[in-house]
C-alpha cells in the first residue's frame, strides 16, 4: 500500500514496512527517478521517496540556501514520521544532499548509498571540467522551449537505456529551470571530502563506467570514508540506477542485508 502526502510543502510517498530508506533524487528530477528501486526494495523495507524542495510537487525555497532548506525539511519529515534513523540513498545532486545531511546529523543515518555523485564539486582537471560542462548542458536544456525536448529522443546519449532516456526527457519537460539552476550554482565549488572522515556508518558508492570522471569522483569519496565500498557498474551512464536498475537494486539489497559491525 502506498501513502502519498505533503508535509510543510515537501511531497513524499511511503511504501512497504521495516527499516526506512530515504531516497533523494537528482537535480531537476522527482521521486520517480527511483521507481525501479522502490518496486524492488519496498518488499523488504519501508521506502520513503520525496520531491526535494524546488522540484516536482514540492514548494519553492524562500531561504537563501537550498541545501540548508533540504536538510531542515528532511529532518522535520523524519521527526514528524517518528523515524529515528534511516538509510539514505542519494543520486547525483541527491547524493550531495545525503552527504551534507550525514555530516550534519550523523546520528540520523544508519547507512548510506551514494550513486553517481561527488564530494568535491569543483573541476581540478580537464575530465572534471568536462563533467561540469555536462551539468551546464543539463541546465541549458532545462531553459529550452519544451517543444525542443522531443529532439532528445534522437540526440540523447541515453538511447541505449530506454528507462533512463524516458526519465531524462520527462525531467527536461517538467523541471523548474530557475530553481534547478540556483541549486546547481549553490553547490558548485563545495568540498565535503575533509568531512567524510568523520562519518562512521557503512557507505556504498555506486558509479556507471561510461563516465570515468564520475568513477574517479566516487573513488575519492570512498578513499575518505572510514567504512566505504565502491561498485562500478558496467555499461552504465548517470543515472546508473535507471541504466542498470536490476543490478543497482540487487547491490543495494545485498549491502543493506550486511550486518553492521558493532
């Protein structure tokens, strides 16, 4: 049974029962980016998907910092739903939010899964600069006339991954371009790497092999974690959870079933 509701402007959906998994989507996206994982994992856990503020069905942010607003809204949601601890699954921008939440509220995070994300959002070489340019393209497309989006069906690098392409086209058609741009600009230049060493919870970091710069960023995250492991998924682009949903869902399930050392 699925429950859909809004709390203080934050839209969320709950499915299943057991330990809570909180899913945080990529920039401009919605809770729908995790549809395959919810389908697979809600049989074993309680899945809690949200539309981050400024996205989907959630309200806009009136504060100066979107990131702070995200952290406050997630903590408030956990309090109201009486969730003491949760397992966080963050994709791309959602992974940045998940890391920031874990750093600020480590006692609230039991485990964490980070997919195609970064701890240092500043380009230090040509490959990372190209990665930032890709983010710029995403923002630019978000501002484009919606009638142009159909061209992505022919030009998209996602043509070989139908589920990912379908979701990306949907994002570009429905994203709130101004808020998406502000959120990306806010995190540009942020660096969490020196803070990751403070985190003690187990963390699974997942990246698709078709973006080597993201793989390198993922390795950097793992190298700074006390209890981190890396999974590079073959034949996959960002978002890996939609390019190879079965592999990612199975990996998350296996990771969550591992007993945490006492």
